C-alpha cells in the first residue's frame, strides 16, 4: 500500500499552534495549491488543502511561516471523523506532514508583506529567491525603502494571477 502526498503552495493564513494535554505541539495550516490548468473563463483555480504537523516541526512552522509563505509538504493523507456538538458526524480529510520545507528565505516574507516586490518576480517560481544581481541592484536604487517605485509612473502594472501568493 502507498499513501504519499507532496505539495507546494502558499499558506492562506498564519499557522495555528496548539499543545495536546500531554504537551505535544501540533500546528495546523492550509496550503493554497494552484491547479495546472485554467477553467472555462481562463482563470487559474487553486485547491485549499488542510495540513497538520506535529512536535518540533510544528513549532518551527508556527515560528517561521506566516500567511503567504511558500512551503513544501511531504506527508500522507489521513481521514478521521468525530461527533459534533449538534450530534451529527463530521468527516475530516487532511495531510499529516512528515516534513515541511520552507521554500523561500525569511527576507522574502518581509519583502512580500511590504508589497514592494510583487511585480518583480519575472516568472520566478520562488519570489525574492535566487534573484540575479541586476534585479537586486534595481531594488536597492530607491532613495527611500518605503517609497512606492510605481508612484507617478502613470503606467499600468502587469501582474498575472500566477504572481499572486494565493
């Protein structure tokens, strides 16, 4: 039998870290994973996949990942069910992560949160990661770090749906 899942996507919100009564850390998060095809309207859709990670890796995920972070998950699908307070049976399917990889440096999260580098990906699957030297020089050429490089330009900004974090 084989039950193996490999995902690459962006977190839809900050991870939720909790501890069991015996003190074991568990973090839950949802990954938005783009589909490889477009729908009839030409739009790319995404699947939102619930993930669970345990112990030290859960604490690392909670400390170093946040909404929009690019992450790789290697694990297995697990189903469970429980009885809700209203008496109905609830079924849950989730990925139990055996390994979570942080696929971009921490500085990329800070750049993304300041919204300065959304348009500068140039098709790179990992925004802010392995950029060429000229790209880094262009980003540092502004006199003020909080200044909007597109203000007073008057030109539309071309950003595809593939460049958005989710």
